[in-house]
C-alpha cells in the first residue's frame, strides 16, 4: 500500500501522537485519526476477510458505510467486538484484531475457501446438507460464522445514560445544508437541535470546499457560532438512528470508546434531514480487491486526516461530481489517471489491486478510486414512512416532497450543488421550503450486464456477486425481498449501504425492467448497529422492575428476617438466622400454640364509595354484597367476564356507602383497573368512587389463641370481646392519636385480627404489638409459615391453587351461580357447556401419611385409562407441624371424590394418594369464632 | 414512544395507557336469556379494523377511561373524547 | 422440480449455476380452481402442499397480495417447540415438530431445522414449582422434557447471568431437547417449491378485494386480476384475518398487535440453545450465521403497522441484558415487526368459519411459525375429508361458544 501521511493538512492533531496495535504490529497515529485513517497512513491495506470466501478486504469508505473494516478491539483490559475501523477514533493502547481471520487479516488460514466459491454460491445451503441430517453439518458451520467474539465477562461499566429531549426543529446532519438550515431556523426563533455523527462538523465541506479562498473550518465555525448565539443546541458524535411513531427520533451519542453511548429520545415537531449522500461502488470484475476504494473516501482521508491514499491512483467514475476530489488528490501530489468504465474492465492483482485491465491492455496503479454515482441517504425518511421517487437524471431514489413533519435538504434531497443546497437549506430553516432545484449533476448509468465475465461483487461483506443474482433471478427469487433474503445481499452489518443499489440495478437488468418497477429500498432502524446497552439505561439489577418495599422493612431486618421477593414485594419469609425449614416449622407451630404476628401490609385495600357503591360491588362480586351489613365482612370472588376466578379476598362494609375491597397483594393494580373500568363503563361515575389505599395503610395481623390477649394489651378504643367483636366484622377506633382499623378476618384459621394504621405509624404499631406479644409468648411469623397455616384450612391462594380455567363452583362456592338474582361479571359464562362439564377440575385435599415426605408442588394426578393423561395437579404442598404432610390439588371431579385413591406422578415417580377434604384443621371453625 | 392524549391530563407517553376494549360494546342484560353464540360474540368478537379505529383506553395515571380514535396502520391519533361526551 | 443435493450443487458449480430452474412458476391465475387459499405465508403454502400431497387435490391457487413468505413467516424469531401444557396443545405442536423433523427431506429443501433444545428458565422457588408442573405435564403428554438444576443450566448456557447480584437468579429450567430453530424463509420457499411442483399455482402480487357469495355460500374471491371461483376457500392471513372476515361479513375473536423481533450483528458462537426467561419475558437464540435473534412481548397497542415502538424495545432488550449482561456491547443490527392475530386463549383457530365454504387457519398469535406444518396438515385434512382430524377438533372456532378455551397464555411464555 502506498498510502502515506502528509506533513500538513487534515483535522488531526499532529502534536498528539497515539500508538495502537493491529493484528500483531504496533502503529502510530494522531489524535483525531480513526483506526482506518491510521491504517492507511501506516500503509496497512488488508483490514479483514470477507464473510464467506475469506477474501482479503481493504478499506472501501471513510465513514459509516464501510463494509469491510470490522475489528475486535481490546482497551483497558476489556474486549469490544465488531467495531468499525472507520468510525472508531484511536486511543492510546488500543489493540485491534481483524475479525473472521486467523491469525491475521493479511495471512488468513481460511483464505483457501475461496477456491470452492463455485460450489458455495448464494443459497447453496438450501440445496444440500439434507442428507443424512442438517445436525451433522451445523456445528462446523456455526463455528465458521460470526464476526467478533463476545467477551463472557460481564462489563461493569455498561450503564448507558438515557435522556428525553424535545425541540421544534431537529436537523440531522451538520454539513453545509444542515448547518445552514439550523442557523436559519434558530435565527427565526425556533428551538433547534443539530446533530452530526462526526467529531468535527462540516460534512463533505473539507473535501469539496466551500468557496475559493474560504477555509471550510472558518465557515463551519461561523455557522456554529451563529446557531449557538440564537440558542440552538449542537450535538456531535451523535447519530439519529431511527424515527418512530409520533415524531420520536432515537439518537445515540458516543461517550468515548469503551464507554456506553448515551441514548436520547428526541421529540421533534419537525425533522430536517440533511444526511447527505453516499458514493456508490461500480460493479466490475474483481472489484473487491483491497486498494479499490470509494473516490469520495479518498477525498475524506485527504481532507480530514491528511492521508494521501495512493501515489498513482486510477480514477473510474461515471458522474460529474467527482472532479473536486480528483483535483485535491493531484494538488496533494498524487499522479491521478482517469479511466472510463467499459464492459469487461477488470481489476488486477491478488491481495491488492495493481491496476486495471481492458482486454489485453493493462494500466498500472496502486489504487483504484471508484465513484459510481451518488445515492441520497434516505433511511430516516423511510423509517418515518416517507415515500421515494425514482429520478432518472440522478439515477437515484429521492425523497418525495416534504411534509410538515419532515423535509429533506441538500445531497439527501438530491441537491448536490453546494450553492443550491445552501439556498434550499436557508428556505427550509426559515419554514418556507422551496421545490427541489434542477440539477447540473450528470451521471451515466453503468449497465450491469448479466452473464458478463469475471467475478463482480455486489455485497463485499457477505460475498454476494453478480452471478449470485443471476442464479437468484433464474430461480425466480426476483422480488427485492426474495433476492435479498436468498442471496443475503444487504443483510450484513453495513445493511446494504453500498450493496442495495447495485443489487437492485442488477435485478432490474436481469428482468428487463426499469429500476423503480423492481422495487425500492426499505430500511428499518437502526441506521447503523447500536449497542444493546443503550436500551438498558440505569434500570439494571435491582432497579429492573424494582421490588416493592414494606413500611416495616427495617423492623424485619432488625429481627434478622429472611427477606424474599413474593408477588413483587420484599417480604419476610421467616425470621432469624436458623435453619430455614426448622424455623418455618417452629413459626407455624407457635402460631397455633400461642400465636403469631404477621406483616400483612401488602394486602390490597381499595375503597369503593358512593351511593351506588353497593350495587356496583354486588355486580363486581360473584357473591351477594347487597346483604352485607355495615361493620361486616364477607369473603368473595371477582370473576372475569369469562367466569374465571380473577381474585379473591374479603370485602368490608364500613357504612352504607363505603366499602373496603381487599385483594391479593400481587393483583392490586389489576383489581384497581378492573374496578375503574367497570365503574366508568355503564355506571354513573359520579355515584361511585374507587380509591386505592393499599400503601396508605400498614397492616399487622395478630393470629392465634392468644391474639385477643396480645391486642388487649394495646391502649385502643376498641372492645375486643367475642360478643362485641365477632368473626368477620370490622371496627374503627384509635390507639392514642393514631387512627386504627381492625378487621377480624382470618387467613390462618385461628382467631385473627388484621390491625391497620396509617403507614407513617407502622413502626409504632409494630413495636406496641411485638412488645405485647413478647409478654404472651407470641412472636413474628413470616409468609412461609402463614402459607402452611392457610393450607391446613384449605384456604386458596389465587394463581397458585387456581389456574386460567378455575371457576367459583370448582372451589366449592356454588350458591351464587345457582341462586344469585342480580347480574354480576362473568354470570352468563358460568353456564356454558364447559362450565357445566362434569369433568371440571375441582379443589381437593390430598392425604399423605404421617412420616411420608410431602408431595411435590407441580406433581400431576393421572390416569391410564384409556391412555395415560393428566387429571390435574398439586398446587400447594407442605410439611405441617400441626397436621402432618398436607397438599391441595385441582383434579377432575369424577376422580376426586373424598376417599378415592389416585396416582400422583412427579419426575417419573408415582405415589398412590387418597383424596380428602381440603380443610384439615378445625373444620367446625371453633378456633375461628373464639 | 407514541403520545396519546388523556382528555383530562393532556398528552402523555403511551406507557401511561392501557387498552380496554373496542368502543361500542354493550353488555347484554344477563338477567334475560342469552344464547351461547350471542354471549360468545359479546365476549370475544372484535371488529379489529385495519385503519380507523375507535377504542376505549384507560389513562392508568389518573384512572379515567376515554374514547381514543386512531388509525391502526399509520398510528396517527385522530382524537380523544371523554367517555361521557362520547356516549352522548 | 430439479432435485437439490450435494451432487447437483457440485455439478451446477462446474456449470456456473446455469442448470438451476425456477423454484416456483409465475403462473397467470385461472378463473376457477378446486381450492383457493388466501395468503401465501407459511400456513397457506403448507395447506396447499398437504392438500396436494396427502389428499391428491392439486387444482389449487394460493393468492398472495405481496410476495410469498413476506409476512410474519419472513419476520419471526424462528423458534420451534412443543413444550405446551394442555394435551390438546401438546398434540398440535408436537405434530408440527415431528413434521419439521422430516421436512427437509420431504420438501427436498434444507430448512435448517436445528434441534438444539429450548430452555425455559425458572428464577425462584415458586417458578421452580411451576416448572415442575410444566415438566410433568409435558412428560404425561408424551413430550420430551428435561428438568434442569442451576448447575446444569450453567453448563449448557454459560453466558447467562449467574452473578449473585442478578435481579432474577437462575434456579433451574425445563428443557425440551427436540425444540430449536429453523430457517424461516427456507420453510416458506421449501413449501412453495414443493407445492408448485405438485401443480399448485402461487399467484403473487394479487390482492383479494372481496368474496364471491352465492346464497350465503362462499364460492370464490374477487382479486386485482379478476374473479377466481373455487369450490372451497381458505383464509391463512394471520394478522389480517379480521380484514378478510370483514369482507365475508363476520367477526373473529382476534386482536391484531405488532410483535417486534430483533437481530444482532454476527458474533462467534456464544449460545447453543434457545433460552426463554419468563421473568423478563425475553427469549433468544443464535442463528447459524452468528446473529443473536431475540424477541419478547407484544406492543399492547392494536396495530397493523408492522412496526413497534421504543417502550417494548427497552423492555425486551433491557430484560435480555438482565439475564445476559455479557451481551451489553453486542450491537443491534436490525429490528422489525409483524402483525400477530391474538385470540383470547392464545390458541389457534383451525376449521370452518361462520360462512359456508370458507375455512380458517389463524389465531396463532406469537406462535405461528413453529406450527406451519401442523396448521397446513390439519386444515388440509379438514377441507379434504370434511371432518376434523382429532388433533384439530379442539381448535375449531366453536370453542368460543362452548367455552372450551385452551388457555395457553402461561405456556406460550410471553405475556399477552
């Protein structure tokens, strides 16, 4: 490679040298260099290998459209795969390795694959590997695929900042057009944000020039100052990679190599797309040889990085715009020869081009600089659903006329002339856009000749050639989508930036149709690959779906509670540092012997109030609520309209027009939404109010034979005697100045009070109760013990002992279905064929002999007549210190009569078990009504 | 993020909203005889139009239901109406 | 149909590929067929194939408004599995897995079905209990299953998050060894080529605009190319099912939503199996090309837009990084969306519609790709014999009237 660094010129800082490493060798570059420019300056010409054939690859472009120069980079001990050399600025100590090549890009052991290219054409794997079995071939193919390697070590610093922002006008692209439009809009009083993906604003101005005797840097600086003086914001290193519905533009801003980029979600009233245009390759024989580069890229390397690509380049171009670059190259000392493309022209050389050949005539060169015509970068336009028009003059797809939300200007709009682009941009920024001006740009389409000789590359990374497209056409994969998927053209990491048009042109030629009839390019976000971390932001680890915390958490920690996640809440499973199972057994036993204190704060408390509250709840609940008296509590189910049990819980009538709906801890949001939706749809919402008080109140449950004694020691205004305060009733009062609500309900099956205070007083209540409890030998119990107690009574937990089919009559609650005379949610569904079926799964208990191990939760009941099938499954199973091993299950009714034996299967083991009543403790309820 | 407009709170991020049902569904009077087919139609049949749709959404932040008119292809939001106005 | 084989590949390699023939014809539609199928996605093409192959009915037109396989079939994340809960679902999806197992040979087209297992993780004790319930169900249904502890999961998928500070620690998993992935385009193209070879006409770029009805019976369709009469018509149009039903004057129990899918740049192999984390709702596999393919929950806004928005992207990708933080620097290459037709019980609809002469194969929601062979096989059976196959009977449209829903929302893994 004869590229070299010039002594002056470019936007790099020659006073700041930086050393880096590539494929085994150390090199030096300067601050402001990308890896690519530094490679060139150091004469590195082979930067990678193509995906399929492992052919040597050199740099094609100078920025984001680069298909070949993909690196794995190690910096500061961390490995970063799949970095694009043209967009990665070098840093001291960077160690880059080419991907898909071993040991180096220059000398790759798999280079020999290319010899078999005839048999490895597009889609070859669909036609073979059928016999004997795909599985035999797959591992080898998988090993050969892929580019960089993922480092299995988790990178600690991957938190990406995420921002929301908004503006009146978002200008994408900081070249001549973008800068002008941003300035005009800002000066017109708009809130403007300008984004550019480079380090230095200016786009193609450095290589194309602004005007005679005007340094592009000065012009750019003047625009920048004017924009900022009018309050505009400018973001560099920032790429607009996608536009989503309702004008949401996704921006990613680099924070420096190795650091997570920032994500900006920008809501823009209007987007001005000044994204420029790409210079395209020309399809000709062996056009993939290293040293074959985009002419514009050569211009960029010279202008931005002070690197002269070649001493003696051949320039092959088909359009009028390339002249500026040719002049610059000559001015920098290159001996440029221009050559016209003709049919049959071919590249020469093995690992690097040595020039071109036409027939027998050879023209030597150390680089072939190609300009196949400009194509506007219209990806964002397409993301936003914008349409394209084919322009025969420019041989390119151009954005259709602007809408209020989106305007394209400059080269992105096909306005290649600088003066015209500036005029167009000025008008757009002012808010008075003009029509696209007539262009002076001339391009001569180079016809793709199907069947022409030589291997002609369409997609450099995926090794898709013209011949592949011919085969695809021959096989009738002629639509653009079929063509792309079949050949994989345009599906590499460059997403077809350099290959889509060539592929389209080739297919058009093959089908004898004009390009626009064959198809246009669709594009989807992201415009270029973005790291996944930007979507994660700060919501990592415990901040991902954060667990809900109890007001009494500190008290539980003081008691060495084992805090675990239950239904989205962090709750005490058991207390103390002892053995888990032993502790739980102790707590469950103590709860029945003396009592237990339990944090029930998570239980939903949704107040339903108003003159129509009674009728409303009578409709919402399966059970009859109309007859519930003030001060009384009733257990009930809420059904879906499909008749399925959605939630269970108690409803308390506080007074005539006031109720408290208690619902499962994990269902509170769902129940609230459910109540609100029904409240407003079909009712008069001025007569019913729903108010979620769940987190406003803390609840401590005191349960057990000594519950009354414990509570009695508190200084409350409530008469706790059995006559004054029976089971399933509710009282309000105070403890000192603290409001108190007590519901005498029981999940444990023993005498039990749920005591609630405003959450701010939770600790006071807890201290009072635990102190009283100490004197009575009653201590805290966790959720695990409580789960055992309720199971001893056959009390269900929704979603655990019920599933997506369970209806209330499956649980033994049959009366409302038969007798309730008022309408309720789900009523009609309780009488369908399925609801009436005799083989429905019903809730039963399973009797396990004392001393035998408990059944496994999730074990299935099964039968073998006529064939083996499941009859249902074990939903809850525990070792109970009070009753022995217990289990609840839902099993098809005909097989689930009390006293029947049934086979239970778990992980290939079978046990024979007897069906029993779900309630195993105090079936008469004497303890409940104590 | 799409932006939907709650008639009460104004424009908000789509994450604050929850789709309830297509507009126009009326619950049959379940105290009368309803055939299995009619009940199934009420429960499960949807227009599911491609294009202009009229839907009931909840703004979960404030809990209010409202009628949202949109285009289900272009995602354009055509209007939000408070439920009470919509029923008139 | 020219047979594909390594030998042919070699021969054609020497001849410059000139001998490869059309994978399918581009026929002009006739005015009349025995069967017209609307929608040349996977299910439409497989229905045509099995009608021809299993039942000798070859006078078929598959009418597609765009390009064959261009809808959800070309947009999914390619998972194939039968790890469902209810026996009816197990039978349905396992029929499909069995058909997939022989499909490449059957179609003479390599669909690259890679049975590398599908692991559903369990992140807590309650989830391990659910996993046991699921595992036992699978075994009783005769489906292959393995119950794995955390150590075994780690051996098979070392790249997952085993850190102490993981939001959702891995306790274990249920694995279906016969589950895996396939090459989605190849399935569409394979069925198209094989059906075409049996005489089926695939009419692309031909939109159905209306039904032809006589005396309340569907007797054909009106299209951009004119009328096509048919003895039987089937609609296999996934997310557009309600649009087609609307043309025939009835409604379906379907909402159409956007389902997003994602693929990364290609990387050297880091994941050999398919993994789903129900806790975050994201599942992932790695393609043979090296791209990591993943997806998650629906965008919960009814949509025909074939695209989704950022909130779901953040939920899916953020969730992925929670159980695979090593992928944080992996780059997203592309994301896209399909239109999925979701039923109340997340189970499909196979069989006659409310209109005489019109049949349905739809309602697959997020799970249609894995069922392409079974959906086509069963609909073909119902149409050709006039009777349901015992496997498809439970999925008839009438289940919504009888209440016999098959609620697989839990089993489908991804939140609905």
